[in-house]
């Protein structure tokens, strides 16, 4: 996947996260009324279904969507406990996820019911929503090093992650910071989702001065040709981070 915006910062872009139920319902209804297709990803992106929103029933906390074309695929959907969606509305990308779907009848035709998502992400087409990764239990990216430099791999912590790329800390300052340089077969272990293998392209480099006076280096990296399965895993991990964060804010975590 190519990102047209090379700037991967470290801030949490919470302005893109929509919490208002009224606004969420309005956006979902607009997607349905404008007959915009939505992509539904299940099984970590292994299955992708193009569907549409048939009805938003706020009173019953329900969104009715068109079912998949095959009974087997519908069974996979209803057995999944993590379903991600992406839609477009007026050149704005809408992302959300739910924990499951049920079979229903809508106007005497088979359909699927999901709950109204508690939050969704609204982005301009060229933007990627990114979240800060945990500092107490850092997510590591293992980067293979060139053979002429001794080979091996270098484990470095992530600062943030988006569907377009990552920011990481090169505290030993051993990575080549040449803009456009690429590192292939980098491995990132996403808790609960497994390891994804990615190609990273260096997009920017920044020297940081820490409170103790020491310096560190932050690198903004772009994913190169990320597969659909890897993209789905990243999106699921981002939504999991947001769920945990929201639970802590509301006192449920």
C-alpha cells in the first residue's frame, strides 16, 4: 500500500475518532442512503466481502447489512468475533469494527445484523489513523541487517502504528536513515494477532533529546505493498488499542 503522506508522527490522532453516537448513526445512515459499498474483513483479512448497509435501527442498537453471496461465507462471518469494515463517504474513509454478526431477515430476505459500533474512525483519503503503542510493554519490530554490516537482526520498539506505516526508535542509531531506503522481511509481533512480515521504507528521521540529556532517533517508516491480510491485522490491532484505551478512560479497563 502506498501512502501519499510520508509524515508519520508520534501523536495520537484522536480528532479522527468519532465517539458521538448521534454522529455515528448519521454517518452509517448516510452510507446506506447513498448506496455506498462497504468492505467487510473477517478472519484477519483472509475473507473480504463487499456489502452494503440496508438499515440503521438505533432503537434496537442494530445495523442491518446485506449478507454474503454464499452460505459458507455467511457462516464464517457469523462465527467470527472480530469483523472490520471500511467504507467511503464524500471522499472520506470510514473505518470501524464489531465483535460479531447474526443472521436475520430483512424485508423477508436474508441479511446480517451487527451492533452500532461505539466508535469509528473518519479519515480523508490520504490520511491514516495512527495510535501510540504501549510504552510499558513495547511492541518490537525485528529488522534484518545487511550481511556486509555483520547481518543478524535488530529489535527496536515501535512508537506508533497506522495502516500506512510505523514510527520506531533507533536508540542504538545503527539503521541507515537514507530517505527512500528499504528494509525487507521486517517482523512485528502484534499481541493477540501474531507476527506480520512487512517491507519498511524510511520516510523521515528525527533526533530526539530525552529528559536525561541523552539522544535518541525516531524513524518514520512506510509500509511497502502491504498485503490485505497484513493490513487487516494492523487495522484490528489499532482497533484493539482503541478499545483498551476507551475502557481505561471509562473506568472499565
